[in-house]
C-alpha cells in the first residue's frame, strides 16, 4: 500500500474506533459543557490492566495513570515523520500549559529496537519529562488493540523493517479512563486550551 493511501486509511480506522467507543459509552450527558475539540466519550472508559517498563527501567502499570491527566501516543523511535512531528506538537502543548499533573506517554510499537535506554535518549529531544513505555510485543499489541490502534510491520528490501500505524493522541483522566481521542491534523493551541478548560473534570473524584 502506498503512503499516499495509507494515512487516510488509518485515520479512518482510528475515527471508526473512536466513534465505536462513543456509541458503546451511551448517550451524551447534556449537562456537561461541550469540550469543543477532539472526540470525547460521553462516559470515560476504564483502561484494561497492563504492565510495561518505562524509559527509566521501572515498572509502569495502570496505577501510574491514576492521579494525573495523561496524553498517550503510540509510535516508535525509527519513525521518520509522523512520530517526531506529533511529539514536537505535544512538547509545545506541555510547555504552554505547565500543568504539574499532566504527563505525556510515548508507547513504542517496536520493542525490539526501543529499549528503555533508547526511548530515554529519543524523548530527550522533545521534552525531558516525557515518559517512554516498552514491554513484550504481545502486551503492547493488546494495549494498542484495546484502544483501536491499527499497526502493521512492513519488511523493507535488505532485511530492515518499518511500521504502519494509527496516528492519534489518547487522553486519560486521573482514574485511568479514556476520556477523548485527538486525530490529525493536530492543533496544539486548541489542544492546550481544551485541556486547560477540562482539567477540573479530568481530575475530579469519582
């Protein structure tokens, strides 16, 4: 599949997954203010349990999402354009907000090459506070599949490989529940504005 056709396709796949989650969540709660940017689930959806390793070599589980607002992006360090562009956008959002309880997580889809040390070096290019996550290929695929992330390994001439993957940023509230998904083209100012406005709801006790 050519790259010209691939990205519109994965965008549609991600949008379909987001809309499916929206329908499963039930009818919108009209008492809540409209966020205005991104696809928001009417009812935040709990994330399944997982166990990964962060870019400092420490265990990272669903419990590490609790108490903070999290922006999550799936990619890999050898990605040529989409991953660095998205991480640079998230770094702009992080800097403009300055929220102490916001964390950005980069989940690799290439655990063979993306060790914790590789992720740490890679993410320092964007923001030293970004957290990279790796783990078993099975565990990473399961987590990605649960969020509707489409990915596939592509073998290159000469024995190398690359990945095709969904480009999307997922937002989790302080209770490790998926609250929204953002699709390209990304708008960092609008993303920062909606996060600032929605922070009280995202951090509110259940």
